[in-house]
């Protein structure tokens, strides 16, 4: 495999393929994909971050507390970002 990569045309084809794949993945818009925001330490910080997620495609929902794996300790706040139809 190492000898194949010494050919400029093969290296060029691999590079072009990697760049094209990266462009497709980064420029694709989410197709009705709702997602959670990052975790914020306080409710005030969570509410302050919500306006930055408003766009023509998305709208943030209300902040809600996030708990650890067994539900005994609140670890922060998050909100759902919904895709508009």
C-alpha cells in the first residue's frame, strides 16, 4: 500500500476524494434533525444561550434540568433545538 501512495495521481485522487467528502458532510443541512444544546451549568446561562440558536431553520425549546445516570444529581441544563418545517 505504501508504494501505491508514492504515485502523484493516486495521492491526488485520494486527496480530491477526501476533500469532496468533507465538503459534502460539512455543507449538508440537517434534514429535520432535532438536537440537544450543549450542557450549561446554570439555568441563567442556558436561557442566555437560547437566542443564538434561533434561525430560519431552527427554534430552541425551553431549558430543562439534566441529571446524572441514575437521576440523583442535577448536572446542568440543556434545551432541545427543533427544526422548523
